[in-house]
C-alpha cells in the first residue's frame, strides 16, 4: 500500500540518530580524558555506564519501533461512508457554526491519540487533496479538545470523489510531545479511502470536519481505528 514504509523510516531515523549521539558522547568523553591526562578514569566509568546506556538505548529502540507500527487498514467498502482518519478515543462530537475548512457550518469530530496509539492517519474518503495548510502555534497538551485553536497543526482538505465539490477536512494537531507533523500527501494528489496520508510523532489529536448532511456514527469515549471505523455516513 502507498506510504506503507514511511512510519518505519521515521522510526529508523530516530533510532540511528540516538545511537549516533550516544557514540559521539562516549568518544567526546574519551577525547577529553586523554586531553587532561586521565584516560583510565573515564575508561573505567564508561565500563560501568556503557552497559546501562546500551540497555536504555535498546529499550528506546524497541519503544520507537512499537510506537511507529503501521499495520495495513482493513477499510470497509460501501457508498456514503466516511472512515475515521485516526486511531484513538473520540472525546468531542458537535457542530461548528463556521469553519476554516470546509467553510460554513459543519460537524466536528475530535479524537485524542495517546502515546500508545498508532500515529499514522488515513484518508476518510476517496478523492483529491485540494489543500495542505500548516499553521504555526503552541505545543500545549493535546488532551484538551480545544487545543486545535492554539497548537501547531496541519489541515488537509479533500474534494470527495463520491460527491464532487463536497469538501471534507482533517486537522492534525501537535501536542506537548508531538512536535512534528509529517503529511504524506500534497495538493493535487488523488487518494483512496483508507490510504495513509500523514504521521504525527508522539501523543496528539486529530479533528474531522464534515458537511451537515452526514449522520455521525460515533460518540464520546468510543475507541476508533484509523482507516477502519465508520465515523459517519449519508444514511
């Protein structure tokens, strides 16, 4: 599937960067000890701490691989369905009197992604990407549903293939730990429902904006699976 390896690449980059930093710190320490004429002292200390540091790095590497897991979604097939874009827990369902995208009144469904959830997002509908807008902001806790008003975020807009001209939006919201939002798509791309569209690194939030004609199929506290859970439908 398209973009299937993106999350794995992100994990490997983090793992290799931390390994390089660890090795550089050890080499710098040895260089300093030689410069001050006490190589034996630091060598002894490294002999004690290297196993501890290596163990911590292995745990970090395993957690990173777990965090960036990205199984293939089993996306349901059916007309008029909107699929959940993120993995997590629904904590806000309501209507907005006005919205940046799709513009005018719309449904807003918000979900919180903990550090234990999968952090790859999926296209809610088949269609064309008509906007990818990054808005700088703060990095306050994404536990708050209104953090979208203040936090750095990326808004991806879709023109639905089932109803040409109908706009659907997905907002990817940073949090305290989530400092990097990585869209996999760009304006003009055609996507299929359930296709991977982005990655948010560490705990975060995802909002979905839908026209009012859709019937919402989820409620607060529901657990949802990105690319699989039917979040709304026309009937």
